[in-house]
C-alpha cells in the first residue's frame, strides 16, 4: 500500500490547505481490500514494527459535504474537489477530505464556522484547561498552530477557548499532525 498523498495532485495554491486537511491521515495506508489490510496488520503485529491505519478501497465510502457554504465570504471549495485522483480512490478521498471546507484566509474560516454554530478552540502551552478536560459535546473547529511558533496572536484573539495538550515535560515540542490526532 501507499499513503493517500501518493494518489493525489493539487494546484500549488491549495497544497498547504490539503496538507493541513489531511493532517496525520496523510500517513494512513491505502490498500485494495479488507483482506490486504488484515494481512498487513498481522504482519506488523508479528514483526513488532508498529501500527498503521489502513484504508481499504473496497470499504472506505466517504461522501462530500451535502450543502457546502458556497455563498459564504471566503469560500474556496470542498477539499476533495480541489484535488485530482483516479476515481478508483473516490471513497478514500471523500472520506478524508469531503467534509473539509477550504477558505481564502483564517478570518473568513472562523467567521464562517461561527456563523454555522461552531466553537473555535485552539491550543496553547500557556492555557490552564487541558484538552482532556474540555467537554467536546458541541460542534468544534480545533485550531493548532505551527510546531515552532504555535498559533499567531491574531488567531488566538479569534478563539472561543484555549486548551493545553499536556505532556510529560520531557518533550519541548509535539508535531502538529500528531497533536491533532490526539
């Protein structure tokens, strides 16, 4: 199997948005069917070579957002529509990207999300409330910043809530895609 990024192409202007939307799922493994996934999992277990998430083409059936906010200020498109790929992988890419709205900038993204009932929650090493203590019962947009610099001051001002991802204290940074997968 290969990772999803091996099967898609996008325009340079959308590359960062697609990379961000995929996050840690960019490391998942696309395989032909469930049997291949099972064999691969067994191999990983037997050889103690770690874990992987497998996406069997025959069973991953994603759908694109039914009513995208096309008339909202800053709307660019649905992420799955901004990439090209062999239609064989349609279920995989609709599953990974079909519900992700791409906007022209963060301000429009935040305004669009709030208008549609989402709370904007971000991470900060200076926050007191742990991500594990926060009640994730409502519709949430979870914002993570760059690994070195975190979330910009401008974006921090747009947040409804700021949370910390607690660590052991032995690590100075946490890869953003890993943190988003927690």
